[in-house]
C-alpha cells in the first residue's frame, strides 16, 4: 500500500508562495484566492489564511478587509527606497563576510556561482532569477549576522517583485559575472573593492528599472502548487 503524501504545513506553503514570487511565476498585484490555493495545496482554507498572514507580516502579501490577499505591488518610490536600503545593508554584509567566512563558506558561495553559470548556459531564466536572489541571501548567511539575514530574507523577494514589475522582460535579475567578482574580492579579503563592486552591482540592477505596468498573467494554480 502506497504511503499517503504528507500535506504541507503553514511554513511550507508560505515558502512555496515566496519561491513562486522569486521565480516571477506570481506577478505583483495578483489576487491570492484562498479557495484556489487550498485546492492547489490540498489543505484547508485555514492553513492558507495562516500562511498568507505570515507573508503579510514580511511585506510580500497585502491583506484587505472584504477583498482578500494580493501579492504586494511596490510603487516606484518604494522600489527606489528598497534599493537605497540595500545599499546601506549590503556593504556591511560584505565586510562581515570577509571577517567571518571560512573555506567552507567560500566553497558554498562558489558552488552557488557554478549553479548560476549552469542555469545561464541552459538559458533557464526562471532558475537564474531565483538563484540571483538566493545569492544575496546566502551571502548574508555567510556574513553571520542573524538580524541582517532575516532582513535580507524579506528584501530579496520584494526585490524580485520590483524586478518583475519594472524591469525589461528579458533582462537578467543580476548582471552576469558581477556575483563572481564580488566573491573574488571577498576571497582576497579586499574590503574596499568588495564594497565598491557590491554598490556598483546594486546600482546596475536598480538602473534597469523602468516605469510600466506588469503584464496580465494567467495562473494555473493547480500546476503551480499541486
């Protein structure tokens, strides 16, 4: 007799919705209907409601009385504010990574860069987008400040939303080779160069932003989460 599949818990549901946002499968502003999500995940609407509440606390979802839950749709000013915040935080991440990382940490970063390169060679844009955001979260983890790590876990999915909303459709989430250059500088323990490269990198991503509306997108909820 086959074992029954375990139903996802609230955190797993929240993680999978976050991943869908980071991979640009859920666009900004789309409604997250509890009934559709409950059916797709095979769980109760109560669990879905709890997951959406969790995501609302992280800023990824907006809850409106009598209207429901929607993926956050950042304004242009919010986009600029977010990048200004990242310009303050990520130089400190780089400094801490230089001071605290060991050979095992650098090996993890190199493995991640190899995965990014493989995705580029395969032309797998969805994976490239996901890995680009994950690189910055991994760097925060290596840096060893749990408070900054938690903040980056909120900022990176929001950045993906902003890229989805305002970036040119075929522009990669992070310019090629810039992650490699940052890790090279960290490994050399060249703090000034690593910080300069990180700020340049964030400016490159920010400068790709353009005003415009997200295209309408049909969502197959069962295929995405089933």
